[in-house]
C-alpha cells in the first residue's frame, strides 16, 4: 500500500462493533507481533503482545485509563511492554507500535492508541499477570462501528498561512486548536529556527514528505517534533524533551517519515541519537538520510 494513502486515510477509531475479530486474522496479527519481538524487541528491551479478551482489559482500565478516565472499549488490545525506562526504548517501541497500526489498517481494522502511563502499578501488574516489565500504552483495535464513525467524523479544511502551499495548515472543524503546524513551523535548514524555503524543499525532491508528515499523530495533538535539514540528512528533534511522551511521538514521526520517503524511492536509513545536551530548548533524537 502507498504510505501516503495510509497516512491520509488513517483515523483514530474509538467506537467498535461488539464482535470479535476472526481467529485466523488474530493469528496473523500474533505472528506479526512475534516477528517484531524476535527481530528487534528482545534486543532493544520491549515486546508487543495481544490481549485477546478485550472485555477483561476494559474492566480493569475503565475509569482510570484512556482519555480523562474515559476508556476506549474494543474487542481486543495490543500491549507495548517495556523492560527499561530508556528514551531509546520508548522511541523504538512507539515506532514499531505504529507499524502495527498500519498492519491493522491494511486488514481493514480500526485502531486507537490508549495512554495508560499514569495508571497505578497495581493495575498494570494485573494486566501483565505480575510479569516483569512496564506498560504505558495499549492499542485498541477491532472492526470500526461505521455508524458511530459517520456521526463523529469531523470535516477538514485548509488554511493558508503563507504565500506557498507549504504554509498550509490542516484544520478540523472543531477549531484552530486542532490545526496541524505548517511546514515552515516544523522544518529548519542547517540550524534550529532557520526556516526552510519552498524552493529548497522542491529542489531536494522532499517537499511531499514534509507536507504529509504533519499528519503523523501525536499525544493530545501537541506536535512536539521538528526537523533540521543538513547535508542530505534530516535530524529529528523534539521540543520540551523533559516530557518522555515526546519520545513516543518522535518514534511515530520517524516511522511516518521513513514510510513517506520510501514512497519516493529514498532508502531512508535512520538511527536513534542519545542527545545529552541539557542547555537548549530541544533535543535531537534521530537522524534519517534523505
């Protein structure tokens, strides 16, 4: 599937049909999770696993997990277990969890990230059957309730904030607070704060990447990610680096950037960077070749 089509059509689904996903599909999902765990997760300190009994998970988290205590009810969930509290592990776990979102989308299933970072240790321990590790995020998934989706689906419109299409903001009808930042607000050239021009992005053949990468989801739509372009590479940075959740958003952003780049035939090799500089308002967390 074309990655841009996935990104443009992806929705966070919070309403699901009250029916289980077929067993053979659950088997395919379980196999995909095991593939990630074997190839990367065990070495890097995380694992993805299937909660097949969604009702049991919902009962444990109702009133404490989800959005302001409103838990998302779905027939199944996928958990992201961490075995350490390293920033890189948060980043990589999010990167691969978002790959699961794409896998589910290709299976015509809806999904939604659910933040349970602030849920008590006792409840998390119950979810993990007292096994080692911590769990800060789960992914609700199942067959979307199309009727509820149509009633809640917001319309989108575009607001131009500059003289070029790369100044466009994408805004939900719920208001300006839901706007995506313009390209000029998230992409810099050579150094922090130096806005890149439309012509520069065009000449590098990467304009589409940064126009569409803004659709990458982030916690509460805070959009903490920025890019600095230098010598054929893009450095992914986050503002407010003291917020560990921004590393999660950065992992999702890297997965999105890589996917869009590969659509254009760019290999897009990337690596995590452990920036230890405490003297600036941002931290560089990864680098990708563009």
